[in-house]
C-alpha cells in the first residue's frame, strides 16, 4: 500500500531529525528505489527533447513519499540531503557503467541514469569528484556533506545551512575551502 | 594528514581568507611561524582558491535555467515583466492583448517541474482556487498551458502596499487598523470554509489597494507553486519564520489553527508596529526554541495599547493551538466586541483560568467556596453568564474537534443541505467531498483515544457518506465510497460504545451508523451484511426504548422497522407488511407530535409507500391503493410548502408510479399509462435541471420502461420500442458511471431484454422478409447485451428476482432470434 509506505518514510524522516541515525539507513533505499522507479516510468512516456531533471524528480519523490501534514521545511531539507546522497550514487554508478561500456561493454544503459547525466559534464569528472570527496570526508565530514548538498542536490547556501543546522556564513566558508581542496586534488590527479 | 591537522590548516586558511588578498601572504607567515609544511599546505590551498572560478558552482544535475517569457504572448495575455521567481514557478505581470489596461498576474510553472505529478497537483490547486471566490482574495481568472505544455494560472493583478506598510504610512488609528484586520479575517474564514489553509499569511501576502481594501494573495499557491518552501525561493511561499507557528516549526500537522496564529502575528504587527519576534539567527533549532518557548513582549509594552488588545493578540498567538480562537470568525468577533466596548472572550478566558487556579489551590472547595469564586468573578466584572460562555468555549476548545465540527457542520450541512435542494448542484459538491475525505482521514490518524474527537469524526464521516451517495437522496451515485465512509463511522462508534465512557447518545449514534452503512451495502450487493447490521440497530433501539423521548424513539424505531421490512420483502411478505405497519404507526406518532416537519412527513410518506408495495406483492390492491393515496397526499403538501423541493417532487413520482402499477394489475391499462406519463414528465424536469442527479436519471429510465411495458399491453409496440430505447440509453450511461453496481446491471439487462422482445414482436408481425430480417437484427444486439449483463451477474452468485427472470427470458428468446436471422439471411438461402 502506497499510503502505508508514505507514512513509514515520514516517520523515518522525523526519527532521523530527532537524532536516530539508523533511520537514514532505512530511508535511503526507499528514496533510491522510488527515484529509480519513477524515473523509469517517466522515461517510457517521455516526450522527445524533454530532459528529465533530477531536482524535479527529487521534488516529486519528496511530495510522493512524505506526508506533507507531518513534515515541515526542515524535513524537506533533510530529505533533500538524503536524496543528495542517492543522486550522487546514481550519477556515479552511471558514470562508471558508461566508462566500462566504452571499454567494450554492450548492454543498454539504464534509461533513467542516462537522463540525469549532466549535459556537457565528463564522466570522469563525476567519478573523480566522488573519489576526492570520499577522501575529504575522511578529513572533514561536514565539508564533504556541504559539497554533497550543494553539488549533488543543488541546494542553495541557505538550504544547506538549514539542512545541516549551521549558519550560512559557516556553509560559505566550508564550501569555498572544500572547493579549493577538491580543485587542488583534481588538478593533481589530472597531472 | 589527519583530521586534527586538517582542522589546523582550515583555521589558518580561513583566517587568511578573511583578510584582503594582498595581506594574505603576511598573515600566513604570522600564523604558521616555523611550521613549514603548514605554510606549504595552506599556500597551495589559497592558490587553488584563487583559481576556482565557478568550479562546482553548477550543481551536478541542475535544471537548465528558465528563460524568461517577457514580451511573449501566453493565451490572450501579453507578458510585460517578471515580478517574482520561486522554486517551481515564475510570476509575471501581463496585460490582456485585447485591452492593455487590464493587468493580470500570470504564474507559470518552471520547465523541469512539469512532471505529471506536478501537473496533477497544479490542476487540483487550480480547482480549489476556482472555488475560492471572495472579494478580498486575489481571484483566479483563467488558466491554461503554454506552447511547450507548461501550465499557468492567471490571477487578478493587485497593485498595493503590504498591509503593515500601509497602516504605518497612512498613520491609521487603532480602530481603523482593527477594522482592516477584520476584513482579512473574513477572507481567511471563507477560505477555511472551503478547506483551504493559507499556510503563509504574512504582511507581504496581504496588500492594501489604493481604495484602502485588503486583498489576500497566494492562497493555496504557497502549497502549489512551492510545496514546502524550497530554500532557494525568494518571495513565493517561503515559510516565513517570523510568521511560522510553533506547530509548523515542530513539524506537526498544519490546519486552520496555523492561519489563526499567523493572523495573531499580523495583528501584533499592526498594533505594535513591529513583529512579535525578530530573529538574529537562521538556525531552525534556535527559531523553534524562541517561537515554541518564549512569550513575545506584550504589544502594549511596545506601544501604548489597551490591555484587551494584548489579550486578543496573545490568545490568537497562543503556543498551544487548542487555546487559540477556534476560527478566524471568532477572532474577528472578539475584535468586534472590543470595538463595541463589550468584554472580550480572551479576557473571560483568563477569569476562568484564575477560577480554576483558585479551585486547584483549595482542593476541599465546597459549594460555598465555589460560590465565593463566582462572587469574586462577578466583582471583577464578569457576569455568571459570561463565565458559563467561557466554560462552554473551553469545553469546545479542543481545536481538532473544532476542525472536524467545522467540516461536518459548516461544510456538509450548510453547503450540502443548502445546495441539495437546488437543481444543478451536483458538480459543486464533488469538490467538497474529495477534500473532506482527505482531511477526515488525516484527523482520524491523529485521534488516538480521544473520545470527544472520535465522536466528532464519527459524525463527520456519517455526513460525508451521505453526501457521497446515500441512496434515496440526490447523490453522486457512489454508494461504494459512501460505504467506506459509513464503515469508518461505525468503527469509531463501536470503539466508543465498547469503551467505558460510551453513553446512551453514543449507542444511538452507533445504531444510526449501522443503518447508514447497511443502506450503502444494500446498494452494492452486500445484502446479507446489511441485514445483520439493521437487526443490530433495531436491538439497540429497542433496548434504549425506555431511555429516549417518545418522539426521538418514534423516529428511530420507525426507521428500524422500515428497513427490517425491506429485508423481509423477499423472504417473508407477511412479516414485511407487519414491520411496515409498525413503521407507519411510529412515524404517524412522530408527525402528530411534530406536525409540518418536512422530515417527518417524508418518513411517513415513504413508510406508507413501502407498506403499499408489500401489500401489492400480496395482491391486496385496494388496501395498497389507500397507502399510496395517503403517501401522495403527504407529498403534495410537501411540494405545496416548497415547490423547489426536488426530493418531494421525486417522492411523489414513486406514489404515481405504483398507483400506475396497481391500475394496470387491476386491468385499467389506460389509467396506468396516464400515471406513468405523469411520472415521466416530472422526472424529465428533474433531470433537465440537474443532469448529474443519477437517482432521477434512474427513475426516468424506469418511467420509460413502464411506459414501454404499458404500451405493449395496448399493442402500440412501435411506440413501446421508442420508450424502451430511451430507457436503455439512460441505463447504459448509469452503468458506465458505476460499473460495479449489480443493480445497474440488472436494470440494464431487463431493459435490453424488453427492448429486444419488442423488436422481436414487431418482426413477428412483419410479413415482408427483408423488413422482418432487419427487425430481428435490431433485436439481436440487445439480447446479446442482456446476455452479457446476465453472465456478469452470474459471476456474483446465483441469479434471483428480476435478474433470474431476465436470464430465463434471454435463454429462451436469444436462440429464437438467432434462428430467425439464420433462416432469413440471404447467405442461408444460398
């Protein structure tokens, strides 16, 4: 029953907000599954020339999974934060798949993942950013989260601040320095 | 590198970034001292920083930016400029292409947001807005889709100032501000009655136009264009922390109380000239703490104001929603009392609070000390009557209960009962119903073991079910949906009755709920369960006999006997007659006690008709005719009292129709036809006035059917086929509306079979072979359609009654029809 499930997701989200970290582990597969399913469904009916945007998708999944009466602005940011992680995983796994295809694979791509590949962005970018971000997370988890929310979920500075419960000034600093660090790492690995 | 080292690097790097670029090197030297590796590390980071450009600034999967539509034409409007941009849409100022003077605001959904789901939401919200017609709410004018398929809404363009700016700039006096505010309350009240909660009432959403009248913007739009207020949003529907209620910040359900709070904040702002809270932080945690825990300064501490106004503002802004005003109307009324120099309820509330405190301190309080409290209150200026008002208000203060009551009473009663009698009202009710289902289900989830709330919910579900399609009233033909609502009501009342706190009234309501559920089940084929529910209801009522007033008891027993009579119709006719007689007696007693009551009249008239019907089946025609004539007389009185009363006009056709039947059975076929034609005329008029009234449609089909049958008795077979054909068309369309209804199938089957048989008779009476074949061929599809319906009905179990008769008829006549066609077909001749 979709209704029962949507309640579960809301409950998980609220639990997560109240400090139950395990709730995120349960939440993510639901969000991931829903994102992929929805994307696949939309793609079958996609009109030509219409690119499905992942932010719109996440938005829709949010509306679908979350009981609006119980969730609020903060939950929305939390949800986007969870979805950020999911979008990151989908993008990275797709980039990997595409790379392996170029090296001789032959299977058809998953339609959804095709659709959310950013236009003009090279696959290696995504993979390299992801790898560098993993290293950054070892050093500074908060900075890595900021990048995930800003870059993968497309949240604004303000939205990121609200999702993480820190000030916008802090987000700006973290964001700048994280970009500097990542930029340096990527330049080094590109050499 | 380890996290500790990184933290050090980070601190140094940030410190360097805080100073001007040309001073960074020097600052870096100072901070690093002799730590060369630290210096190198930060230096390379700073170099990278200088080189960043827009690295990573475009999100991995960002939607393409929306191009502005400025200068373009949308529908019949010319876009002038973008006024605001939100997370999901852009608002433009536009003019009508045919009339540049006419300004409108157009909200266009963003590209990438136009997924099917969003589009559906957009449409839903558009419907809600369309129903929200209030002079002080910005009106929805039009809507459509752009060339690339994105939906848009055209709204009234409001040129004005935010209400707070207007009041300050114009230097309005306090009474002037209060009067302006009361207009806002009226607009919010009207929206609440339409089940729309604004959720984002704030000064910038309430504009005052040049003529000094307020207009509310973004009603429902907040929720639609910008579900949950994206963080990147600028002006559209962002939940403004200054106006957000404690429950919003806590993530609790949002309802009308949320808007009451926001009205309180607005009133505070208008009176004090500044908002109750000013936040220096953006931390949600901090804002939540402030709003949920800290009392704002009283408005009178900001500006000189009478204490009564403090009380009103703080009551509206109460942190506990159940202590706020129950509606915008009540808030407005209290301000009205202030303006008229009367005591305000916000203050009475405090008296009562003090009285309760007093009693709590003196646990041994006797009657004497209670009287002392009263005397004290009287001395403080509150009369006993006011205390009672306050107490009643407190008893009703559980706000969720109040929401349900609003729904059950305001919406259902006023709108439903009000519009029920008006022809053409069916479409309008559908909107209300859909909205109500969602709200009630949500409230039920939150009800827990709160009996008061569950009672209200039970009542609300009963009313809802009635609107959804209690058979026997103008309805939306959805007995199944009604059954679902009635079952929810039954469940709630059973729980209450089984709990220790169940009262006589609860048991009455349970019996009532059983009755309604039974009626809905009856219509969807659940007759066995319906019967057991009705027996349960009768038992409850008989057990309560000694505890109810005779009139009340009469009504309820009358309906129980009536329905038990219905159940006996098939199995035990004498028992059916017996029960109907008891029902008629009970209703006659009630009508004698309360003459001229339309409900009592209708009940008695129905019981008389059913008594007549059961007498007909026992072939007691003379006695049956007396019952119907009694019923007809009552219905004529009802129509005389209210010629608009569609129900009474429909009811009298039932009497006419059965009198027609009796006349036909007694051999007066012409007389019968006269009555049936009367029925047809009345029902046609009812259908013409409200084509969606399915009950009248069904009745009209029956009228044509009866006319067809009577015409056949008169050997006017040609005319009979025309009548049957009209009946058939209506039956088909009714089945399409409710394809699960077995009754609709039975009716369609028998109508088709009769129509086919009439063609068959015409064929038999025709000599010329081609014409004869053509008539048989006209009969065939109708036999087949009847056979199809019968086959579908067999899937539900063995056929009974009319279905069985039709089944036998089709089994007999369809092969004859096929044989005749085979014999006459040219191919067979070859």
